[in-house]
């Protein structure tokens, strides 16, 4: 057994191990960047304005389960829009803050155009 040769071999193995660790770190960094880009690309950015009416998603609807029960409550009126997606809503009498990701615009029946109705009768018979 040559102790100097064994020591040199051990130092070589340690340096190779350090190179593998650095490559793994860089690969994981690249993977995280790609995953973040993919995730951010699929986010629906919503912009709300003060005075707009919205519906609030109720994720805690476990007490009254039902297929036909809506998970959206509202409409609520937006009082203030904070940076980074936080929104202050006004309900019947109280105001509260929620995450903007839990909201969707409320389309009132006045905003939806009237449907066109067609008659099945022949106009020449009338």
C-alpha cells in the first residue's frame, strides 16, 4: 500500500465529487427557472378597478356539499385595489380583504346583450 498514491487518489475523488455537486446545482437552477417560466406563463392576470362588481370563490364549501351548489358568492363591490393582487371588498355592510386570485368579474344581466329571437313561422303566412 502506497499512502501517497492513496491520498492523491482520494483528493482526485473529492475534486470530482465537487464538480458533480456544482453541475447538479446548476442543473437544478436551470430546471427551477424553466418551471417558473412555465408556471408564470399559465397564470391569468386579472386587473380590477374600484367600483367594479366581482364574485368571490368560496373554497371552504365543505359544510354543505352538493354538485349543484355554486362555489361563487356575491356580488361584492371593490373598495380598494392593493399592489400584488390584494383587493378590499365591500359586502352588505362590512369590508374585508381577499386575494385577487379568488375573484372573477360579475357580469350583471344589464351588461349581457339581449338575445335575438327567431320566429319559426313563415312571414308570408302572417
